[in-house]
C-alpha cells in the first residue's frame, strides 16, 4: 500500500472574516501529479501557501512525509518540499548557475560557501531540464520559458522529493508550455518526484494521464473541493459547467493503437437570465 507523502486533513483558512477554503482533505502519493483546478479567487494559491508553511491554517492539519508541518523547521521543510512560483522577480543580474545554486542554501550555514558537491548538483540540475548552456547567462536576460525551467532546476537542486508549482505555465508560449509539461513527466517517471500543481488549464491533467503518469485532479470552487478523482473520471462537461459557468465538450482521439488522448474544449459562456 502506498504511503502518502502529503496529507491535508480538514484544512480551513480565512483572512479575518473572509473564508478562503473550508474542510479540505486530500492525500498525495509519491510519484504522483496532483492537479488543483478552479476559477480565479477560489483559494488554490492560498492552499499551496499553507502547504509551504507560508500561511498557517485556522483549522486542520498538514502532514509532509509523515511529519506534522507545524513541527518542521524551515531547513527540514526545505529538505522535503521545493517550490516553483508563478512569477519570479528578476531584480539582480545573477547568473543562471547562481540562481540554481541558491537551491542548496538550506544545506549551508551562515558563513559557509557552496561546496564542490553543491556545484556539481547544480550542474546536474541544469542539465536535467536542458538549460545547462545558459549557466553563465545573466538571469535577467533569459526568456520567460527558460526562467521557469531554471526555477525547476533550482527546485531539483534542493533534492526534495516534493515540488509545489503555482500556475507554472501561466506566462509561457505554446512551445514552452509543452516543454515544461514534458519536464514534469520526466521528473515523475524517472525520479519519482511528487508534483502538486495549481493550474488554470484543465487539459494539463489530461496530458499527464495520457502520458501514463499517476494523476489526481481536484476541482476547487466555493471554498472547497467539489470533486477529486482521476482526470477521465471528473473532468467532464457537467463539472466544467458547474465550476466555470461555461458550455464545453470533451473530445476523444485515438492517435494510434496505444495512444488515446482527451481534451476539453470550451464552447460558450452561459449567460445569466
């Protein structure tokens, strides 16, 4: 039986009297992609911030690798969980290699310098996502797609087995979006990395499932998860209508004898009477 590496138990959070989410519970296994899909303002990012320890739940518990999140020191949490943000401010012209090397910060002391091992792990992380040729480039002079891959490399340099991603493809073009998704598939398939991803694009969940990656989809709306399951089970026209108030259609396509893909296509906004 698989042992969950993340467990969220009856989690609730509010900003003052504004309830963001309530009684949310789920578990994520090692080597799985857990996609959270929902409209703007439904609480996806806030939930991720709670898992990252940046915000504290009002009620409930979060367990990371069999340890209660509240008992973990920042260094211990950094050994278990890495983060790829939606937007990263690029204020200083560090090199790409220096940015990725920062992923080793939790393994150094205040007055120590990165070791030869830290630098080798950094080089390996850059190579793993295919951006080693950018190592000496100023971080402020690379594209948005390259930036996201560098953020993944920095997360890999942490050597954490869990990566939290918040809208990682939000600012990417068509090619770089696919490149990032392919990178996630490789990380899960080859290294058994666990990925928790908030996304505005439901078809991302279909993409992972099509590539035979263990994938769970949580549909989030109205302060809660409305449904959790495999993408082909819960990603349908009825649920999309309930969450986004749009008409849609799930298209099925058999590419060859072994590859079957699904895509959900928005058709029209349902106008209120």
